């Protein structure tokens, strides 16, 4: 449904973006998330707590969750829903993190502008999906049949099925695809499906946060001061 294959090197580049959301303790599936859960609290209790939306409305979130699951469905491995991709997208947008921002952005203000633009694109794109669905099938997207939903997405995912009237939808689908792929392949589920060797060689089990008493990360040292730690791990 992504419209094109995803190269392994592209996925590994996506993994590098994972550090942006390192302050997201609620994303339990995410391989690189810090877990600030109190050691005495049972893990099962934290897992049962529902995710609290930060950006989308409940209706928008359900649509995002469904679309992401159509892009990466569950087969012999868990899909986007099981990996918590919709939560990842909601969190990233709430914090105005654009996955398509240029690598040479000169300032935080510039990056936030790209993040604000991504917020607007998502809201407009979800509106377009429902409007186009009503025009073609007479129902909002989530009320359409599976065949109708797949037909609509194929119009904006595959070049052979593009129509002149679907340009806005194609741009939104590409953006959604980027967020979905990055969200999925920075979870433990996604890395396992990729066969990422770091999970076996470096993290036989996911390490907990090394600074639980500093949940806002306000007292961390500058990255340059941690260089010796990185070299130790690399060796």
C-alpha cells in the first residue's frame, strides 16, 4: 500500500530520527523510549493505561490508526496498530516534529515551522480522505467497506492509478506513509521484523532509563561530554 518498496538503507536512516522522541515515556512499544515508570509499579499496570491524545481528536486518531494499519498490516509479524504507530504520529505532531524537515535546517525555529506545516497537512489530509470517500462512496472513510477503502487508497498510493483530482490526497498519503514507516521501524516490533542485529547484540532486553529521577532530562550533560561512553559501546 506504500506504493513503492522501502530500501533497508532508507529504514536504517529512519532509525536515526528515533532520538527526537526520547522523552516519550508512554510509547511502551518504542525501542528507544525512556521508561520513567516507578520501579515498584507493575509493568502490566502501565501497559493497561490508555494512551492520552495530545494532538488528534478521537475521531481523527481512529482514522490515523486505521490508515497506518492499512499501510503496514499485520501478517506473519505484527502491524502498525500493534506497534503503536498512531500514538507515535500523535506525539510527534503535538511536538511539531516533522519527519520531512531538511537535514540542513539552520535553527530550531525553522524545524518548528516544518512541524507546524505537518500539523496542517495532517488535518487537511484527513479532511480530504473523508470528503473524497463521501464523494465516491457516500460515506466517511471508516464507514466504507474494506474494498472501497482499499480502492480509494490505491488511487493515491500507486502511480498507475493516479487521477488529476487526487493530487492533494497523494501528497498527504506520502506524508502519512513517512510517519508510519518511521514510527513502525523505530519500535522493537519493527526492528525485529527487519532483523535488526542491534536488538540481539546490544539489547537482549530493552534497557530502562538511566536517569529516572530526571524525567525532563534537564540535567544531562552535553553530548560531547558523553563521547567516551559512545566509543566504549562502539568498541
